[in-house]
């Protein structure tokens, strides 16, 4: 599409040595920090609020509003405030955050420092997925350089302000991307989610006020301080301002991470940025926001734009973390879904029965369906199990496992019944009466 494609997150990607302090500083790194440390913390939060930036971890919650939930000093007493950067990134189909850190670690460090100053935190932790040792090593090297240059730690840039940033490697569990599980893991406990409220902004790490933000979210912040909220709002759509990183994978010619303004037509992301499908293939389905969101049909793909509102209005799905998974006509959707459920059954933390038992049931039914060993009654059971997980669990993982199943059964029923050797029944109801 012939629209400007400003580079906010990727502006230093591709420069030789972009991960080093020298190259990053030559191209503007830490100038926003210098400016931010002269601003009142509340003024920074206001810029982020005015920009309309929405969290890029999946839920799209307005970032400035979340920062505003930290209780003021008179209410929180002597409790410290923490900033946590969520770099767990274990959602199948999502691989943008590791690119952010790999290509521009100083943008993340700068984003963390500015965010910490805005919310009153003196300590920030960057929690990385266990498999990201190589990413952590690069980030640690960048942190060491920044610390040596007086940009991190005590008396930053001679201002008298102290903010430290530490990295922490998890043990490789998907559930540790869920913010309350992440905090438990960071504290040294089991990575298991807790019921909310209390929300981390009020009672988070070590029961102190804590803001958890995604890597991409924090990496936007230096640009916001440099260019202002209005410049950000001029990009994207009214309700989904700015640019977003899309992790594109599957049956496309050019898989990779693309930065595009929100509101970009989905079909153009597929055909232009991703290079389209391979010769002779046709589109079967797309999962637009990482493996946890409902699947989309080709007709829906043709009508939707890449933003929080359109995907929901057109297809009842979500932008999520922007993991764009493309499946062409060769794809066995039953086998693909069975593979996905293998992941969820393995990753359930096991606290809630509907999730612990339901993910295992869904996986085993799908395995039997894929092998041609299940009946149409099994499909009804699969539907009922999925419908009775959503909204009945401690955390959103349960819904994340159920939504792909519910949407595949709703939008591609013939694939499933065909595997059971029967036509889709005339009275097939994708949602059971008892479901939420
Ligand atoms: C099962 C599950 C896994 C999640 N994994 C991640 C993750 O890897 N990275 C992330 O930023 N958010 C993840 N989230 C969302 C976080 O709980 C949280 O909302 C997010 O880090 C907030 O950051 P944001 O406001 O910048 O989006 C996950 C949520 C759930 C339920
Ligand atoms: S929904 Fe699943 S992952 Fe989340 S707390 Fe319950 S059992 Fe654990």
C-alpha cells in the first residue's frame, strides 16, 4: 500500500554494529533519556497516555493508563516500585521481541530507564525466556557498556538519579510470560499465575507496586519522548495509533519481522511484505495474532486491516502479539490444531482443572481425529471441552488454548467431520448451550 512506513522500532536495525553503544549513540540512543530525566515523571506518563500507545504483549491495554495505576508515594509508603520488562516471548508464531533486543538492545535499556523514571522505580528487571541465553548475553554486554558510560546505575548522566537494570533468565515455560506467573518466577517461586485483582501495578513483585510491560512497548518510549504524542498519533488509526511489529511465518515467500503502521491491510501484508504464497498455492487460513487467537478465513483476511479493532470486527479474532501465521491449501488443519494443542497441554501449569484436564483431552481427541480414529461424537466432545474452559480458569491461558479449537470448529467444520468420515450435520452448533 502506498502509505508512509515510518521506522520507529526498526530505525537502527541493519546498521553495522547496531547493538553496540557507539553505533546506537551515533544514531540517537540515550538522547531521549537525557531529555526525560529533565522532565517531571508525571509529564512522561502524560506523553505516553496522549500517544495512545497500547501494550504490545497481546492484550493491547493503554500503556500510559497502566503506569497511572501505580499508587502515589503518599499511598505506597516506603514500598519500592519495580519495572519489569516481559521478554518471555514463548507464544508460537511470535518472534519479534528477540529481534528487538538482538538488533537494538540500547533502545530497550533506554525505554526501561525512561519508564522506570516515569513510574518512580529505581530497579528494572528484564525477564527473558529460558531459551534466550544468546539474547541475554548480548543484552548483558549492552548493559555493561551503558553502565560503564554512566547511563545505567548510580547518578545517571550526572543527574543524581539512580536506576539500575538487571536481566533474569527464566527456565523456559510459556506460562511465565503471563505477568503474575512471571513475577512468581522472578521471586524464585513456581511460575504459576495468581488471580487478579490485586493487579501488579498495586501489588506485584515482592508485594510492591510493579509495572509489567512488553519489550516492544518499552522500546517505543524513547521515540515518544523525542517526537511527542501527536507525531505518534499521526501514524496508524485513531484507536490503534503508531506502528507495530508483525512476526510473519508459515507458507509465505518472505518470512520475517515487519514494522508497519497499524491499520495496514492484511492482504497487503501477505502479498507485499511477505511476498505472497508459493507458486500455485491458494490461501486456506491465517492466525493473525500469535497461536492463541481465533483463526481467520481467506474472505476475512481480504477484508481486515492490521489493528486491534478491525480484526475483531471482521473475524472475531485479535491482533494479539502480531504473530501472523499463514497456512496454504496444503495444510491439514486438523493436524495443525493437534500440534498446537500438544503445546498447550504440555505448557498448562496445572492449577485449574478445566485447563489442566481440558488441554489434555483436546489434544488426545485431535490426535485421534488426525489419525482418522475418531467419530463425530468425539467432535462434539471436543467442542464441549473447549467451550467449558474459556472464562473458568485463573489466567487467560485456558482461553488461549480453547479459542483456536472453538474457531477452527466454527470456521472449518468440514475439515473435522470429513476426518470422521461424515458430512457436517445440519444441526451442528459450534457453541454448546452451556458455554460462555
Ligand atoms: C499465557 C500467557 C502468556 C503470555 N506471554 C507473554 C509474553 O511472552 N510476553 C508478553 O509481553 N506478554 C505476555 N503475556 C501478557 C502479559 O501477561 C502482560 O499482559 C504483558 O506483558 C503486559 O505488557 P504490555 O502492557 O506492554 O502488553 C502473556 C499472557 C498470557 C495469559
Ligand atoms: S488457566 Fe491453565 S495455565 Fe492458567 S493458572 Fe489455570 S491451569 Fe495454570
